[in-house]
C-alpha cells in the first residue's frame, strides 16, 4: 500500500489500537500492520520486561518476525520502568518511524502509558505540607472508601479512571483538590492540549462482556498449558516475589499458590475475578475517551480502511 505522509512541520500521524485484556489486540494488530506496512509499538506495561513472556501474552518470536515490534523486552525484571520512561522511549521510536516514513501502530491496554505517550505527563507538583497531612489524617481516621466516595462527588472524571483501592492516586487527587480548589481532571485536560505532538487515530476493540470473559478464561487455560507456572518458578529462582512486575495480575496469584498462601482453586478463582475487574477498568478508561472509534475484532477490513484513509 502506498502511503503519503505529512509535509515537514506538520504533526506526525500515529495510529493506536486499544482494548481490554484478551479481546484480541495481537492478532488484529498483526493483520492491520501487514496490510499497512506499519511497525507495532508496544504499549503494555508488562511486555516491556524480559523473561515475563507467557503471563504477559507477549507476541511470539514468529509473530514479531512477521511485523517489526518496538518496546518489547527492553528492561530486566528488576529494572525500574514507568510511564515517564515509556514516554521518552516511545517518542524516540515514533520519531524514528516518522523519519523513515513508516506508519506506526501503537498497541496495548495500559491506559496511563498511552496517555503519557500521546499527551505527556501532567506534573502535579507537591501540595503544601498542611494539606497533605490533613488528607493523610482523614485517610487514617475515615478509611479509603469514604475518601473515594468524596472523590466521586468532587471529581467524578478522575474517580472513574481510578480503582477504588488505589490509595496513592485517590489521596493525590484529593490533595490537589484541597490545595487548589480545582479537580485534578481539569488540570489534566488543560495539559492535554499543551503537549500533543501527534495527529492520532484511535481504534478500539470491543466484545460483548460475556464473550470477553470467556476469552479471559480460555487464555488463562492456554497460558497454563504453555508452562506459565514453570516460567514463574524460574523467575522466583532469580528474583524476590515482591519485585514490581511479579506483583502484576496473574503473576502474584500464582506466586501465592507456589508459596503456599493460597490453594490452587483459590488462586484460579481470584485470578479470574481480578482479571474481569481489570478488564472492566480498562473498558471504563478507554470508554471515556470520545476519540476512540470502536470495532469488533472481526472487522479488520473496516479498520484497515480507516487506517489507509488516515495515513493516505
């Protein structure tokens, strides 16, 4: 496919494919990238780590041979990696692809990483000590559920993208509100227009909820058949179980089984429950973005047409 690119001085074009875990992003991304002549840029916060392969649903070596992939296996498990680093490295990849005239397809389900890449990171600054102390005292005396309910009332947009148990971010949002009198979401929205270096097309994959849950259960079964437990046992021989990537969804559940904290049935039950909850949070995050154009995974032709028009 012959594509045209923006003249010098115009924003580079970047296509993004998002969706909940197990919705089928990898297969769709491969098909779209091949039809477009694109290269894939990973936006999954766990696939950046070496040695975490099966449990992250990392594209296989054969799949990566079909289409060039970026930002996979770029950090060791004990190496710090966060949204800021992803933003720096991701933008370097996108700049290189733009120089080569190669269309990028950013693929992943980590909403914060995508936001950092496309809109930069909002620097919140430090609240006054008195504000921080007051909010922390309320956390201790009232509990996180009360503070989260307050955040829903004061800043529903921020509350919608946070997990109710995310103590750090719930408290941080209330600190910003107490210090400035304005919701954190207002600052983030204003910042979004100041750091927008790309022209972006966002495609989202969707499935009926029950079908998505069936896919989640099937994927866990396939991961276990592929040797996920062996992978984790090998990691535990080299790294402590409290290492950040080993506390991720799935890994921590099976580690709790291997260390005797949970039974096998308990680990699988809690893994299924927590994966469904994670998928719901992803759907809430991406569903709140009006720029996402939604498709079913089998609508590859329609998505390819949208990409061809965008880059053409």
